[in-house]
């Protein structure tokens, strides 16, 4: 069982920034696709951003231009700027053999943006 441990969530005002981190083994960060998901109660889980083993980084239209995903041999990070109240959600780090199929998820970290 692969372990993914998120950190960096919190509460900010609209327009603020947060940086989420996900610690993972070096083997995962090199070989797997990694990503960030969020899920607001009552809505479907949203794939926010992913980064493939060759560094491709597609983003959800809702965050494009404001969020940046990156990774190194320690894990992945999600830099979030210009946060909006609708960005409020628990955020989950994920890893998978393919960016189309994520088999591993962390426990999640809460992001709350107030207006």
C-alpha cells in the first residue's frame, strides 16, 4: 500500500494563497502520475491538476491560471493563488500508474476560503 501524506491546508480570505504538499516515496514520484482532487459535499469529485511521469500538467478549467502543480523526488505540491470561496473543499493527493486511473489517495487536507 503506497502512502501519500498531505499537508498545508488551512483557512484564508478570498484572493489569498496556500501551498499544499504531498509526501510520497521516490519510487512513486518518478514512476507514477500524481495529482490533486477535491470534493465538495453533494458534488462529484473534481480532478484539479495532474502531473505525469514526463511532466505534463493538465488543469481543471476552474483553476487554470491560478493553481500550479509540481513534483520532485519527495512528492508533489499544489501552489494555489487568487483563491475563491468556491475553492473551499478537502483536497486529496493521488497517485496512479496512469493519469486516467488513480489507485492511491491520501487522507485529505481541508482548504477553506472566506469571502
